[in-house]
C-alpha cells in the first residue's frame, strides 16, 4: 500500500509492503490540491527508491499474478515489467472497481469540484495504458466491461458482492428513538456523488415528508449533506425531517436496517456499481432508487418492492408511497436469487480465469523498439528530469 495516511498501517497484515508518503510530499499534494489516488501515481513515479523497494518486494514474492485493484501503481509496475529478470513469469490483471477516468471527469464537472483537468488527464493516461496492456481486465458491470473492451478484448465481469450483515446491537435504543416514525434509510460514504445525488433527488427541501416520516442518513455522506448550501437553505425544515447519524459500526447499522421501512438509493452519477443496492436487496427491504443505482443489478429492477424514479418529483412521490404502504412479500423464486449477491457467488469463476492466464515475461512493444519512455517522460513532466 502507498498512502499519505499513516493510520492505514493498522490495516496491513504480516508480509505486506507499506509505503507512507513523506511529509514533504504530502504538503506538495495539499498545495497543488492533488487527490490522494493521483498523488500515489506521481509519488511512485518520482521516487526511484520506492520503485526499487516495490521491485525488490515483487522479486522476493515471485508472483504468478499481479492484480491491481486500482490503476495508480501502474507507473511503478510498468517499470518493473520492463526491467524484471528473464526468469520472472507472471500475468497482470486490472481488477477495475469503476472506469476511473470517467468517474474523475464526472467529479470535475460537479459544483465545487476539487478535481482539476490535470488529474483527469493523468487518470486517462495511466488507466488506458494499464487496461490495454493487462492480460485480463475484471470489470464489475457490463457497462464498464464495454468501455474496457475498446482497449483490450480480454475483459470479464465479476460483479461486486456483499456479506450478510452483522448481528444488530442497540435494538431497544433505536426502537425508542424511532418510535412512531416511518423511516427511509440512506447509507453512503463521503464520496461526493453520494451527497450530490441525495440533494438533487430531494430538492428543493424535505417538505414532501410528513412530520411522522424521517430520512435516516448513515455514513460519511451525512457530514457532506449537513454542510451543503442546498441543504442549509431550508435547514430548519430539513433538520425536522432527517436524522444525520454519520459513521456507525456494523451492529448499529444492522439495527437501523432492521427498523427501516424503506431503503433509498438516490444515486445519479459515479462509477462501477453500487454495493448498497445489493445490500438493500439482500436484506429484503423496499427500495426507492434511480435507474442508475441499479447498474449491474438490472435483473432485480422489476421486483415488487423496487420503485425506480429518475427525476426529483417522481423520486419523492415514490418515496412517500413506499413509506405509507406495506412491503410486498417476496416470492420463493425471488428469495432464491438473493444468494447470487454474495461474494462467494460473484467471484466464483475468478480462480479458474486467473489459473488460465499465461505465465510469461511481458515485453512492451515500445521497449522493443527502443522508445520505452513512460517513466522518464513522466519525471520530465513533473520537472524532476531535464530534457536530454
């Protein structure tokens, strides 16, 4: 792991390689307003010491497959591919969570966005090069797969999955706090598209809800909603119809799911697929969502307990109807489909697909013709290497 976050070391296991960006680079990152993921690529590209450290780690591990969950360490890995010993035999897999370049371009267009055009361009350069050169690209949806197939025919789909939720805790507390209320649960991280979708689909305010109805918001998205000018314009009314609980532990979240009458998925942009959609389906809750929230889960769109709406007026109307009606009982055929949402099902074919990959040393074409200038060119762009 390469990160500016020192606390991330706690997530490491024995044998893992942890590289923390030094304070000097973190200051540079903050000054130039680089995203941490793009900064990761720039850091490893500019640090010969750490590229050697990564190469030494790979030499000692002698992998059969090198899988990148994100594209940002590709500059270091590409150099390793071009310089590793002839005895090295491995395949490269890009396990894409989304199309990074498209997601970053979307974020750059949002109001108050902190993503600059340079970061978008770097995402295009790095991800496109990796996707084209990988032995296999694993996408989470057919939409993402279609994009990557323009760069590489070796693309498979392995949908995002979930684990069954934890045992609930604090049931008495939440039963008392939510007594007499009908609740719609919104769970999301602090990823900007999550807050944007919520505020867009509930605009101009939460006055469409009755005093006995609440939206319960869990996760980092709560803080973003609370501080957004679109929410603050009607703060008194909004605060009377919402519970902004912030980040909660697994057992507490399970309790809130238990009491929720509806799960809302107001996702209007972003990348990959929305795992919260799979969780809502698996937990057998009525759902009010945008069509976009069901990308990757299209075969569940027509369930009785699923209401889809793609404009604020229809979304709000659907949410009110769901809150004021009882959930339909799932059919046995629908219940049987729920297990397909678990990780054990969504990833079951990957081991054989990985095993079938070629174990060979990769020599990029531009190295063979003497023009392997990716890393030197990047260093020059950063002002860390002069033109020859």
